DNA sequence: CTGTATCCTTAAAGATACTG
DNA sequence: CAGTATCTTTAAGGATACAG
């Protein structure tokens, strides 16, 4: 967020995640990297972002450990790191939500596995395999909770 | 995004999703709603956001159909709609990513089902149940692809 | 092709005071 | 408690020109 607020300081992993990829362009650049783009100019054409802005975002994503610079210095490739690739479930979940709720189930992009089998809607489950929904999910203080967070969940 | 760019116009459900919840505060407010918060002042205290900003975000989330105003006019409740609840997998996926990669696996907030069974890391699979990873996922033009999107995927 | 350097614009966020 | 109304600040984004 612009003035004053720094999400990455909040005691919440969602806020910290948004501190790295919470701006409008980052997730779109990462999406393009999943599509296979790796050139500066390809990212630029795909999103239409201004070149100086793209350079700034790429630098930030590299600093965050999400992208890595490879290849020649004059004509580098931008590739996802393991940390970047780990964003796939979150990106797909957001994309699926957008497909259903913002694109009227008419997806601009279709997702499959290597054999062409369609990717199923992301769903939550317990380690035992039971489905978890918005109605059944519960939140509690975790090992990383600070006193304020712990107090917040203690009184519910 | 601020000047000029309007993500919701792009031919991509991820961009459209980010057009609704892509700013820094929206997902945190929605997270608080999942935690059970529903009062203006509770949202305000939880995130520390300025009151006028909070009012603006709540209004935008209601306009987007993600929150609904309930109860008395003078002391309303803000509740998640079905569309808002449908964001749970995306929020959990982002939170889990933040737990692992930005909080060193020391989660401030723990997720369980109603019986206390821990929520497993979100993973992708095909409708047939096969795991889908960053290495095996494939992208193609979907039914909602415009000519430019179709051409983009046609040449890969 | 891949950027960097400037300058400019603007929307988002903050602070503060006030109202029903 | 739940906002609204102003005013100010600022950082993100855009346009453009230039460089290796």
C-alpha cells in the first residue's frame, strides 16, 4: 500500500504474502512466467505495462526471491524460482474465482495437466482428506502468533 | 492500479479478480470477515486502516457483491456473500504460501476444520484426481478467449 | 533488445474534525 | 458506534527520451 502502511510487518502470513505480490502487476507478471514468458519485451507486450514500471517490478520480484535472472547479461531470461512456482495454487485459485464470478464461467484461459485433463476447482481439505468449507473452517492462534494475535483468537 | 490501467478490462480472469480484490486492503478485510468480524469498528481495529479508507473499501466490496450489509441501518453488520465465501481457497492458498515462504513456516494463524483437523496445503489436481504441478500444468485458450489471447496460445 | 533517467499525473491512503 | 467531509501527502504508475 502506498503511504505509511507496511503490510509485511503485520502478524499475518496473508499480509506478508500481499507485501510481496499484493500489488496489481506482480501476480500478472508471475502468471506470464507460468505461461512460459521469460523475456523483458514479452512481459511488456503481454501486460502493456510501461517499461520502467516493468523493470521496477522485475527487480522487486527478484529481490523477493520469486524470479531469478538467467542467461546473458545483455539479454537475460526471467525464470520462476521454487518460491515463485509455489504460488501456482494461489494464482489458480484466484483465476478460477475470476472465471466463475467475474467472467461468468467463460474462462479466457483453460488449465490442464500435460495429458490435457482439466484442472479441477481448488478445494480445501484436512490432512485426512475431509472437505473444508467456509462454514466448517476454524481459525486459531498458530506458533507464530504474537501476543495481540493470540489474545484476538483466545476470546472467541 | 492507479493511473490509467484497468485490470478488469484485460482478457484474463486473474486480472479481473485482482480488479475486485487486488488492492492491499480488500483481502485483509475479507480475511477478517472469515475470522468472524462484522462490525465497522472491529475491522478498523484489526487492520488499523483509517476509517474513511475502510468505509470506501467496504462500499467497494459491497458493490462487487463480496460483502453484504445486514442488520440495523445505524449499526450494520458486514457479512460475506456466497461470492465472498468463494474466495476462501484463494485466501488460504496465499496464506499458506506466506506461512512457508514469508513466515519461515511459523504460522501466526492456524487453520483447522470444525473438529480441529489441520487444513492440508492446497494442491492442484485434475478432475480425475491426478496431481498437477508447476511442471505439468498447461495453459490454452478457453471459451472466453478473445482473438489476441487465442493467438497467443496458438503459437506455443 | 534491455533497460535507465526524468518528469508528470493521479488515485489511493492518512490525519483530522465533525455528525447522527 | 458508524460513519462523512476535507485536506494533505506520497508512492505507484505512465510517457518519453536516451544509452549500452
